[in-house]
């Protein structure tokens, strides 16, 4: 059971997370935030998601009362800035988690610890004609899970696995929301040079990566990101290109 009072005691924001919608079980926190009229800055959190989503419509598995599954409604972002927003969310999450553990980012939306997946980010939008009506970002973090199902046990990890103890979910969520507000506000006013910071967060900078594009896997060397959040890579002929879509694999995590 999530303690809302404890969460609010730890919250130090102007607007983000001031309205909290808590559920013991929900289909998807992102879906709820997209479909319902909520105040900007609202947080939707659930102990369990029965239809949790990852990138490219992958299923995000959840376990009751152990982890964090939350979504936030934000405004002021055009389609061109959504990848930047994704990167800033990743930076903000890492800033908080690094108080507890070592972690890094796999472009564009995975949080990695001990070479395994600790969490993920998913941005979804609702359009009215050609104009964005809503922007919602969801974050899933493995916090207090002890054991994972066999088919993902070798690629997933939790904070508890690393520290050997439980973490207070309410306090951690408040810490995350506090940091997310700072990052989002800085991005809105153009005071966030995400490309210069990538080296502090990337798991693979200067290393081989695999990227699946249109169901074809290719090997590149990761060279950084540009100011829009696109991934700069070098192919085997030495040609430099920038990717704005594609899935980076776990092939070179070891």
C-alpha cells in the first residue's frame, strides 16, 4: 500500500506531482493519464499495471507493492522536443538513483545497472489535428523486487538486488519528482545542453552497439548525441550518421 502522506512529506516541487492519483491496480498509468482530464503536472501511480507498456508496444511486467510505475502529464512540448524530453527524464532519474547505486542510460530510454535493465521510460502523446494535445511520460523502476521470472532474470535487476535491502518507494518517488521538475523546467527555457552531458550518463559511449532499424540489426560505434537527442553513430566504413529512431540492443552489455 502506497503511503500518500509520506510521499507529500518528501515532495518539494512547485507543480509537478502536487496532484497524485494512486491505484492499487490499473491497466496502464500512461493510458489513464492520456484518457482522463488531469491537471498539468499530475502523477498517476499504481502498485500493479496489468497492461503496462514499454517501447514499441512491448509488455512491461509489474509486481505488486514492490516497484514504481508512474506517469506524469506535462505541457509545453512540440513533437521536435520529445526526444530531448526523453533524454532529460533519463538524466533526472539517474541523478536520483546515483545517490544509492551506480547506473547509466542505454539510448533512448533504458536505465541500466550492473549491465542489466533497472527501468525504462515511455513517452506517449495525444494529438488534436496536427497539434499535440497531451504529453505523458511513464517511468517504470525495479525497486524492491527480489526475484524475476526466469526468462528475464538474466537481463533485469532491482535496486534491492544491488543494495540487499528495501528502499522506501514513497520517498524515492518524491525524490524523482523533485529532480524531474528541475530538469523539465530547465529544458523548457533552453538551459539544458543534453549533448554535452551524454558522456556522464551513457553506458556505451565510444563502444560497439547494435541497433535494430526496420527489423534489421546493424553494428555501430556510439559517438554521442546531438542537441535534439539523436544518437550519433559511426558505421563500419567510418561514416558518421545520426539516428532518431531504432532500438539499441543488449548485445554489448557484458
